[in-house]
C-alpha cells in the first residue's frame, strides 16, 4: 500500500489520515475537503501531504468521509475516477441506501461499506487525533460483494489502526444504529433544547448542572452538518426509535403524575440490568 | 468540632464520612443505616467508627443522607433527639417540602437545608470516596433561618471539603434541579428502556454501542431507591420538564418525518450554543 486519498477531512477522515501516517510513515496521503479552511488545516496538521480534488488512478485506497447525504453521488463519481486496483470505502453512519445504490454497479467489487463506531462531540480537522480509531468497532456490510484482493488493502489499514471488525446486513446496521447511536444524539439535542428554553426564565440554571447533566447533554455539541443528513437518511429507523422513546417517557411521566412510586421503582430496577450489559461490553 | 453523626451511609453520606475523616482525623464519626449490610460495610471501610441509631445529644453535626421521601420524618425525629448545640443538615435532592415542613418548627434554627450537587451512577457505601465533594457546588436554602453560630459548624466542614456554596430559595432550587438533574435521569432511564426493549428482537444490539450511547445512558445505572422518591417528591417541576422534553422530541421527530433537513440543521445549530455555556461553567 503506497497511496491513499481521503475526501472529507473532518474528525473521522482526519483521524484516518493521522492514524495511517503514524502506522505507515512512507504512505502518500492526499485529500480534499469542500471547505477551504478545513483543507488548509488538514495540510498544516499533517493529515494529508497533498491537496487534490481527484484521487490518482493508481491510488490504493480512497476513503469517503463526508456527510451521509453526500456519499451516494461522491461514491459514484469517485468510482468513475479511479483505476481498477483502487478500493473505495466510505465511513458513513447509514449503510442501506448506499448498498442499494451500488447493488448493480459495474464497479461494485471496488467498494467496501464500512462504519467505524468512533467519534466525539467535536468536528473538523482540528478535532481529529491519531488514536480515535484505536480498539473501536468497525462495521462492514456485504463484505462478500467486495473483491477479495482489494479488500486486503482496507484490512491492512484497519488492522494497523486496531479496528475490531464486525459484519452485518446494511438494513440490520441502520436499524441497530438508530437505537444505539442516532437516538442518543436526538435525545441529547432535545435535552439541551429543553434546558435552553428554561434558561429564558432562569438565567443561572446551568450553574447547578452536575456531571450527570453534562454527560447526557454532551452530544448536543455535535455537528448539525453531520447529523441533519443522518436523521433524514435513516428516517424510518430513527422514527421507530424516537416513537418508542417518546412512548416510554410518556408512560414514565404518567407514573410520576399518579404518584406510582412502586411502579417507578420497579421499572428503574428492571432498567438497571443495563449495568451488566454495558459492563460486559468493556 | 468533635463529633458528627451520619444517617444514611450510601454514596453521599459515605463520602461525607470519608472526606471528614481525611480532613479532621480526630473527629468522632458515628452513624446509622437501615440496611445492615451497608452499616457493616461503612464500619469496615472506615466511613464511621461507631454504629449507633441515635446521635449523642452533644453531637456537633448530624448529616441526613437518606432517600428524599424519608427525610421529613427523619428530620423531625432527629431534632427531637439532639441537644441545643447540634446542627442538623440534610443533603436531599429536593428542598421545598422540607423547608415548608420546618417553617414553624421550634428548632428551625438548628436545621440547614443543603444539597451538594455530587454523585455518580453508583450507590452504597462501597461507591463512596473522600474526594467526591471536592470542588462541587453545594446549594443552601433559607440560610437566614439557621442559627449563625450553629451554621459555622457546617461551614467548617463544607470549607474543608472544598464545597462551593450557592444560595437560593427552595422553590427555585427544586425548579432548577428538575431541569438540570432530574430530567437527565428520567431521559437516561427511558433511553435505556427503549434499547432494552429493542434487544428482545436484536440480541447483539449493545455490541454496536459507542461512547455516545454510554454517555447518554450512564445514569440509567442509578439507584431506584434514591430516584423513585425524587421523582415523586418534585412531581410538579419534573412533569413540567418532562412535558417540555416530550414536546421538543415530538417536534423534532415531525421535522425528520417531513424530511425538513433545513429545519433540523437550524435547530441543532441553535442548540450548539450550549457548547459555550457548558464550557463557561468549567
């Protein structure tokens, strides 16, 4: 592996660049970002060594790390530009639409659908760091549709970055992620919104906020440019997750309203099971 | 200050004991917990040196750290037991009902209403640690109703533990806390519930959970014995907070359903202001 090209030099694309450079110092890493300041920062920070819009035909790997709603067009365009020994993978948070789009594409074998479960509430190249991907889960969809030899190039990078691979259907991926990632972001944003609205009456309300509030509202700092497209791209699954969440909250507020201490206690004791489940995952 | 007595030897009561012992090694610390195992653990861990149900009449300070719905009766009972040089303070998460209960009490001057904003998702004496209260906000209500000299005893301890005092009305306290603490706990529990329900169909759903999910669901590990009473004691304020949250979630899901990317983007960009507000508080 000698050359990689990264399109979208934000938190995730940028961290791929920094991680790849650390593990393969000889690698030529070029890249592009539609935001000129991001592109400039990516050069300064050493995420890429060369700014160019289009990957060279002999690039080994192209990584697509732009917002979810731009990936379809970008993928089609990139496959047109690269030679037959290039593998293109995206790192988007939704997979079903992309896989459907690629189903009958003549270069389907040169595409790998990936989703590393890694991020922070910050965005842009300055938020990127080489260790972001270390020991994170990387979900791969429809791996059998990708060329075996080309796939090795991506696996070489994933291994070097210590990514733990998991395999699943794109539909299953999108359904799962709606519940364990997208819902958390929607909830965090709306929690932030609810307290901000309250602040109009109580200016000092945030003074009292403890670590619990900070923890639940952290994701409300996330990038709207990344998240608006995820919510609309994965609409059906996210609506199912949100509707379940709203129904549970409504049931819980009704228990509070009727003073049902026993019901509240029992429900929370049942949910406490999540302790073991979350700790197992460590 | 020579003698303190702690009733309720869980995370918060236990941490007061460990913190006090560290700062005042000569202090005699007795205490009680209605759970025999907690009492035994508190002795083993050195939170208290003597187990006794009732504080000595010459105790300087009595700290009440039991669930919110038990504090009223416990406070009345404790004030009956102590001498006139004892100050009693509670550390409960709701303050309005307690202050109302004490309004015309003949020993009102011996009571201080306090609420240190400190905790973790764990509970019981084993979760306690000496540093828990370090640099945390401690809200004091109706400070003018407490005897000036007796209050000094509590302040001596608060200063030693590095607590930062804030003063507000009990009603204001309860309203604020509903939004910046109690709502976060309800949201976290219901988020946990929603994903647990989903797990019935997708056994491996938690494998994909990243740090964002862990952060938003952390509080769902909290103690139901502590939280069921808080939700019912602070009912009106929590219902207002939950209703606002549910309305915001419903509005957000409707924007998603109608594919209103621009509306989603703008709303999230507005909520991003919380970055500056939260960072200011650091």
